[in-house]
């Protein structure tokens, strides 16, 4: 029985007419975008915990760009006539989406960090762990 299942999932066999692995359907692409938005905007997601939550409008536009760029990058890579090529394209698409999502989250976090540190410098705030004396020394040196 297990042997039959292995043979029926052989990736070199052609798919039935009308069924294809690549390119993804519009419905699949929309699901990917929704999932990216959810990942960026949910405080409990791994990326949000590490890099911060992204506001919904920013997350929506970023998710659409990430998905479209990944699709374009993989589509430009070549033909996907066989099931095996389609599976490879789908794996590459997933990898590109993940890499771009991580890069976006990192860059967004870095920009916010830069903005907050410049605001702290302007206001003269002391950062956690920073010696207050190193910012402003209010006592004259002792003789």
C-alpha cells in the first residue's frame, strides 16, 4: 500500500489537465498577502516580537510589494513545464517571500530605532543603562 502511494506522488508525472503547481492562483496570492499582513501586524508573531508591530496600512502595502516582487523574481527564472519544476518554483517563491519579509521587518525596525534615538538626542533623554553623568555633568569636578 505504501509503495502505491509513493508511486502516485511521483513528481515527474504530469498533472491532470487544469491543475498546475506554478504559477500560483490569484486566490493563493491573496492568501499569501493576508498572511504577511497578519504576521506584520500581530503582536504575538515572531517577527513582531523581535522587530515590532507594523501599522496595518504599511503592512498591507509592504505585503503586496513583497508578494509581487517574489512572483516576478521566480517567474523570470525560467520555465515550469513539469511538476518538478513547478515544485522548485513554488519553493523558491516561498523562500523569496520569507527573505523579503524579514528584510522589510529589519529595515522598518532600524528606521524606527534611528528615529527614536535622534528624538532622544534632541530632548536630552537618558537611555536605559546610560550613565546620567555622561550626558550632563551637573556637579563641578572635586578638587
